C-alpha cells in the first residue's frame, strides 16, 4: 500500500501539494563590495552560494 493511500485512509488527514514556478537561474560572481553588503545585511551569516535569475532581478543566496 502506498503512503498516499495510507494518508487518504486516515480520518482527519489531508495532503497538500505545492507547485512552485520554476525560475531559471545562473551562477553569479559578486564583487567584494556586494558580497560584503550582503553578509552585513544577514548579520554575518555564511554565504555558501549565490545565484541570479536570468534577468538579474532576483538573487538567491544560500
């Protein structure tokens, strides 16, 4: 029996499926100044990786 069938069989249980849009990203090289500003804004948190959307309107910081 699949886990989905088991969940549906329990009374009061429900399943939520989330569909997020896929946004193409690419690697980005930050300047030292940009990197420093982002680190400062995140209270010194470690930055593992940065990505930018194709139009460079959004940055993803990991």
